C-alpha cells in the first residue's frame, strides 16, 4: 500500500485516533461536548437573526477559531475558503431573486426585466440569509472538524451519562455502513445481469429499488444478529458500567472555552444591537 | 493435569430451534477438561454450531431455541447465569471475521471484552498486549481492523477471546471464510496455543487437514444430531473412517487417500490422518521391498480424468436424488468437445483485458483462452483480481469493448437477454441474485425474458423446462417456497439452476464454496462436474485447491492482476506456480511430493493416486501382493 493510499485511508477512516496537533491547535484538545455547548447559543441566535452584522461576526469568529485552533487538511481548507464563498454567493443571488421587491423598493434599483425589479436591498436580504446559513455551518464545524466519532460517544457516556450500551452499539452499527454500501453494489450488479434493469421511468425504478430491499435486509439482519452474538460473547452489558480506557474529561479549559464563547457571543450581540440601534 | 475439574459439562443436551420439529443436537454428553482440544464433527445440519453456541449460554439466552438437559460451565448451569458472566469462562470465535469487530482499532477491539468485565485499566492493557503478542498483531495495534487481511481479522478474534481470560475457547468454523494463507495463519496461532496447554479448545471445523494435528479428542454427531462416536481422535478416525465417510463427515485428505489405497488393494497397516503420516505410509510402502516403479509422466494431465468428475463418497448423503449415477462409478465419458478441443474455437477468449476501479488498476493485460468443455479454476490470493476477471467474462461489469469474446459474443455490447443465453454467472452469495417470490418463478424468470424474442417459448414450454430443472436440482418439493427461505445448499443449487436455465453453455461461478461446509461444497462440485461432463464450460474462482485438484481440467493462477500461470491441472499442480503465487499446494500434493519415491510426485488428485497405485502393473510385484 502506497503512502498516498494510506493517507486516503486515514482520511476516510472514521475510527482513526484523534491526533494531537499541539498547543496552538487547541480545539483538538477540548472535550467534544464543550465544542458543542460553546457555539450552541450562537447557532440558535443565528436561526432568528436579521441583518448582516450578527451573522458575519459569528462567521468570522468561527472561521478564525478553525484557522487558528484546528488542524485543517486540504479538503477542509478547500471547502472553507473556496466552496463556502462560492455557495454563499450563489445563495445570496438566489435568495435576492426571490425577495419581494415591494419590501425593498426604497433601495437603489439595479435592473428591471419587464415587471420584475431587482433592488440593491434584495441583495442585502439574500446576503443576510446566506450569512446565517454559513454561520451556522461553520459554528458546527468547530466541533465537526476536530472531533472523532468514538470521542463524542465517550463524552456522551462519561459526562452526559448516556447508557454505554446505546453509545457503543451505535458505534458498532457505524461499521455496517460501508459493508451495506458494498453489498448494495453487488445486488445491483446481480439484478442487472438477471434482467431486472428493463423499464424506464419512476415506476420501473421504484420496482427495481424495492427488489434490492429484500436481499439487503436479509443480509443486514443476519449480520446484525451475528455482531450481537459476538458482542454478547465478549461480556457486553455484563455490568452497569464498563472500564473506560480513554477518558474524555471535562476540564477547566473546557469550562473556559464554553464561558469565553458565550461571552464573545454576548458581546457580538450587544455591540450589534447598539450599532443597529444607533 | 491428570485429574482436572471439567470446565464444561454437557449432560444429555437436546436443543430445538424455534419452529424446528426435531432437536439437533439430540442427547449430547460431553466434558471439556483444562488444556484439552476437542473436535466436533458431523454432517451439515447436525447441530455442531448450535452445540457450540450452547457452551457459552448463547443458547438458550440469545438464540431462539429450547435447551433440554444441562450445560454446566465451571459447575454452574448456563440457564442460571448470563452470557456476559459466562464469557469469563468460555470465549467464542465465530466463522465470519467481519461480524465480530465492533471498534475502530485493533487495540480497542482486544480491550473491548476486558473493559466490559470492568477490569482495571492496567490489567486491560496487560491482557491486550499479551493476547496481541500471542497472535502476532501487537505491532499493528493502532490500525483499523478493516485493514487486516481475513486471516489477520480472525487472529484478532482469537486475541479477543484470549483477552477475556477464559479457560475455554470455542471456535465455530474459524477458517471457513478464509483463503489458504489465512487458514495457515489461524492454525499457526492455534498450534502455539495448544502447545502451551493453558486453554481448552473446542473446535468445530471442516478443514481437517489443518486441524488434525492439534486435536486430542473427537465427538461425532450423525445427521440427526445424535452422538455416534467419542474418543481419542486417532482411534475414532482410524477405526471408523468408512462409517464416517458414509455419514457425510469430511475426512482429512490423507485419510481419504488411505481409504482409496486400501480399496485399490494396498494394505496400509494404519490409516494416515495427516499429510506427514501419509508421506510416511507411502515411504514405508516403498521400502517394504517394492521394485522401483516405472517413472510416470504427469498422469493427471494426460489421463482423461480432467473431464471426468470425481468426488468420493461424502457427497452421497446430500447429492440431489436426480443425479443418480455418481460420476465416480461411471467410466469417464469421452466428450466430443474434449477430443476436438484443440481444433474448435475456444469458448472464451480474452485479449489484453485491463480493468481499473476508482483509478486503481486491477487487471493489467490479461490474455486467456478457455477451450469448450474445459473446467477452469481461477486461483490466486485475495486481491489478485479473480472476481474482476470473472465479472468481465460474464459481462457483470462490462469489460472494455473488444477485449472479451464468449462464443462469438462481446459481453460489453450484448443485451441482458443474449448474455443470459450465452453465459451464466453465479454470485458468491446466492441471495444477491434472487429476484422473484417463489423458486419456480425464479427459474422461469430467465425463460420469460427470452420468450419476448422467441415465440416457441410459450407458457407450457417454460413450465416444462422449469419442472425439469426443479427435478434435476432436487427442488421439486420446494417450487412454491420463497427463495430466501431455502437452506444454504438449496439456495446454491437454485442459483446454479437460474444461471443455466436459459441454456448458457458457459457457466461462471465466483467462489461458489466460500463460507460453505464441506458437504455442501462437495455437492455443488458434483453438480458442476456433471454439467461439465455434458459439455458445459465451467469457470470457477476458488481458494479451495484440493477442489481444484479433484475437479478442474485447467488452472489459471493470477498474481497482482496478471496471469502467472495457465495450463492443465496436472501441469500447474506439478510445478511450483502455486507457491510462487503465494498459495500452497493442496494437502495431498504436499504429502505426495514429500515421498521418497518419485512415482507419487506427479499425482495431484485422489483419482491419480489410484492410477499411480496400479502403475507398477502386473510385471512389478507389489508389496504384500494383495492387489487384484
């Protein structure tokens, strides 16, 4: 296996151990729950916010946090600095086109096609909506890009007292996904060579997909049964708790992060309100 | 160790699965003492695996079945405790390595059990390290288990069992899903465990060639799950070999060879159980004063046996009743195709076939010709490109245009209907290809597709052909059953039937024996050999090299997406092509090659063995002179 393959493998490996990228990339060292709890109020505010200053401030805050505190791979950088701006531009224009012209008729008229008038104000409304969406997305990436699935489950079990049977079963079930994907491919091939591919249109397609369900379910249930027998055989559920080798503690720095994030959120809102009110 | 307390006591256990009329196993009594290795043998469906599940309480706690009698682990009846509590005494290793992995790294996986037992972290890690070192995976502890080979994942499962610290390890067909290299890896680990004698091992296994060297005691169940023999492995197998064979129990190849030789008139003082014993027995034979036999040429490749199906008795119990004359009693049929093979156009011609999947090249430039009526086995390690080659030939994944020709048809251009008439493909898992609600409809499906173009194929004609196919594969009583409700062997027969019913003269099968027990594998091979004898060209990808030796006329060895060797079975098995491709010659070939007398060296299959026994002919006195 070449180094490139190994890299690709690691990137797609949902179980790869959380790596420590040093003191500066501090987000990787925080408890997953802190990284969710910190941005959560801001995300709720963004759902209901208006105007441009509030969402753009939160967007900048989230991006700044990610750039400084997270180790970003090529894909993440591409997404954050190329795809996200492009998507925001597209959203801005789309939302602007849909905006009711009478609501923004007091702003400068940019162009007019027949009865349709496009005002600069519509662009502002579109931009506000796009910024809100982008803000919520980047805030969720603060945890999303710096947390592994197993760590999140461990934190849920250790801090939120989610029953471990639930958490670890979910993790085990996660392994089914690629397996089912592969199995579906094979079933598709098999049905195609057996002549199930005939017929076009949505009804034929629906019938075809219905045909995949039975073998996929049969295989899936059998696999799940085997996995559960294997887990039972290894004392899963023997006691109310289990030994945790990987502790995901909630430390002082996690409290500091949450507190600081909430404080920053409050400052942004207060300043924006003051400026908006002025 | 002479007077140990039993770890497991099974007393008159009868286990009946929900909805099943009879109990299998039925009345089994067994004790397992520290350090001993017990092998459970029996034909398919006798309840071996069910018995294994009862040893750690999965039956009746987690599996819908009733248990009569009693199973005691460390003196406690399994019904009075939980599977989780029992896991500290009895650990399990199952057949499918993929279905046993729950975490994301090798180390986490091994720690999973001890963590569930609430052991302190130091102890968890100490046990994990010890277990991983025992199976040789400590260096790979940080990796995702998905990146291990099949054999590696099964060794991981053994490490997980070791880490539980239990006195007994129960292994249920641990090598059935592995390639030969994986089987070797698993048995290397098990041999080391047996040498230490720290654990008792209960083994349910069909591959006795590998297992025989480790086993102390065997328990044999008959078809109804009743115990018919129990005792030291050597004694039971040697004294009752013929009986076990008739029961449908798969014997070690060396023992089968011994039985054949006795039948051919060679009085072996003791039946061999392992390849090494067979070698010794043959050497003893030769030093007993035989005249040096005339040096044979590669017999298997020159004899007509390649086209003659040969399978010893174990198939008899499970073969479909319609296949009445077992091919081994019939004289090898001389096929027109076989004799005219060199002149006729090949059935399959592959030219410069290159296939890449997601930018990784899988096949780079395959050239291949398969003669009409050939039985070609495609062998190679995992990832050598066997499945990809077969899928390209059968048009399952259309190959590049002009690279594959099947009887004048290019699978990349053919429509489904024409393709189905020319080449039938049988998937590894038969369930994947079932698309109709009853067995009869499933068979009729291919013909219904053809009937759109062929007006002579009306409803009565289709029904007639379906009925004949049902009879042929012993499925007549199940014509209205749902395909998914058939047994494993029945599903496999149905999938072969559906591939054949449109009259395809070429049949391609991807790992048809993978994950199946020996009896089912033998049954399927019997069917394929019979079809082949009738002129069907058969192409099979397989890991089972003894099957290759006994059935295939030709062998194609793939390594890294290229043809490493291609020739008659005798020529390939006689060369070192398998070894250089990372495979291992089948047990019989290895045993025979190790003999001092070169007359055995060219023999590859059991039939060839008989021929070699007869080889010296009347002019050469045979030791013991008991022939004829």
